[in-house]
């Protein structure tokens, strides 16, 4: 039952993210070994400050939900027994659970790679991250993550992880519903094109927003970089905007998905 709930695509996605986390944590572990400073295990928010990491994460999310609109043969049988309306609400809840599980798995994996280093509990972020933020150690150790000092001061580890959990969960759920709704309305190819475009746009947005700051407001994958959330005009979007836009998007897309399921003829799709 658990396997059916989480899906068989979880294994490849977890393997891909494990490789990414190992690559990004390597510089932290090397610096820790050379200096004797124990790192904080809460490094994931800093990894997401690299747009490439965010893009790969979003690619994994797209693959995880690539069976949208979730109308394989077994689901069609369940829809016939339950009725379209009840099936829709159950599927919406399942997508919420799967989205939450996916981001929680990412957080747990990132912690597990640094936890064996016996982090110093005396300081929330630890002396190693502060050293990274105030020296050229990031360049010396070829770190793929950045450690802005203003971010370390603004958030505690718990606040940063909870905010990342909220944004990551809503964004993942939003992506799943977007793929389902567009697949029902315009076909799977259109759905894959849109979500892939959003994933790729996170890299281009950095350059575009220098001339057009408004680009950040329409690049939800960029919001995984918590340093882009705040009140600084032209460089950040308010946290309320990011969370509110994702929540509103989920509600609107769920409505269109429900309407599409109610009005159109449904044909089951072969298992992949």
C-alpha cells in the first residue's frame, strides 16, 4: 500500500538527489576535515541558492509526477467504482501527501550526510558556515553552495528549514496539479513543456531579473532560494507573495482539473 501511495518513481528521484547532495556537501566536509570545525546539518537552504541545484530538483519533481493526469488502467477502474468527484478529491489528497514526502525526504537526506560530523550545538548555524560567509573559503574549496551572511543573520536554522519545507511542499504540489490539469485540457506534451519551461527558467531568471525585476515574481522555482524572499525591491519577492501565489495556483488549477475531469471523455492510458 505504501509503495502504491509513494510510487515507483521515488527510487530514481532519490538516487538522483543523493548524488546531487553528495556533490554539494563535499566542500563542506572537506573544509570541516581541514579545520576541525563541525558543520551544521542544516545546509539544504544554501544548496538551493544555486539555480542549477533548484533546476535539477524540479526536474526530479517532474519525473516523479510524469504519469499525470494519473489515468492509468488501475486508476480508471477505481474512478469507475468511486465516481469522478470522489476520485478527484482522493487523488488531490494523495498528491499533497506525495509532495510533502518528497521534500521531507530531501531534507532528511541532506541532514544525514552532515550529521555524522558531530555539529556544534552552541551556535545555530555553526562556526563553519559563518567562516564560509565571511572568508574566501567558498572559492578555495570550490563550493557549489553560497552562504550569504545576511541570510545567516536573518533566519535561524529552524526558521529556514520550515520556510523551505513550506515553499518546497507547495511548489511540488503545484507542479503535480499543473501537470494533471494541463494534461487533461491540452495533452501531456503541453503539460511537460510548461513545467520543463518553469524548471529551466530558474537559470535564465537570474540574468533577466537584472533588467526586469518582475521576472522573479513569475518564476516559482526561484523561490526555493530563500535568499530571494524578502522585502528588498528588485531582488526579492515577499514571503507572503510566494506562499500566497502557490496556494492560489493550487486552488485555481485544482478547479480547472476537476472541471476537465467532469466534462470530457476519459480514456485510460497504458502503464509505462
